[in-house]
């Protein structure tokens, strides 16, 4: 499950009336363009490829076992054929269980990577905001920010701070 972040809390309208300017940062763009984001994405992609290759290897071995069983079935006694079929069913269940556990583990790692990135982006945003004297910075997204004048978009400054 992907967690969305926001760099703001629901601010009472009285406090908002005192804010002169609201700046935005496009978090996804920072992730895509920052060195840390690129490194994280490359690391996750490499892990996906490794996991897929490992699973394909196991799936191919299982397919070979099934194929060998199909060829041997006629020569096996009914009891031996039943035992071998049960063993293959167990292997298939184990393979499915392992694949599910692997997906869950990858999902946790991906979530952990994103949380780290979000934390670093929040830190960089805070540094930029404090240095530049910005009163309020919100995440640029289609739900809350439909359009913003580019002079209020600090995404590039945050990306530079991240790469700093």
C-alpha cells in the first residue's frame, strides 16, 4: 500500500489568512530527479529482477518435475503415481506460498524505501523553506493543487538540496 504524504496539517482558516504566499513541492518529481530517488529506484528495480529470475528458475524446475512425472506416470504403480502427484501438489503450494511471501517482503522494502525518501524530501523542503523564508509549503498534487504559478513551485530547489 502506497502512503501519501503531505507537508502540512489541516490549518485553520484564520491561520491561512495570515500566510502571504503558499509554495508547493512536487514530491514525485523530486523522487524521479534526485540522486537518492534514482538510486532507490535502481536498487528496487535490481531487486525485482533478481527476485523474478529466482522465481522463474524455481517455476521452471517445478514445470520440469511435472513434465517428468507426466512421462513416468504410465510406468509407475498407482500408489507411486498418487504419492508423486501429492508431492507435486505440495511443491506447487510451497512455490505459491513462497511467491506470496516474497511479494510481501518486497512490498515492505519498497514502503521502507519510500518512507526514507519522504523523510529526506521533508528535511530538504524544510531547509529550503527556512533558508528562503517561506511560511507554508504544501505537496503539489492534483487533489489539492490544481495549478500553481511556477514562481511558487520550489521542486527544483528541493531537488538541488537533496543532491546537495
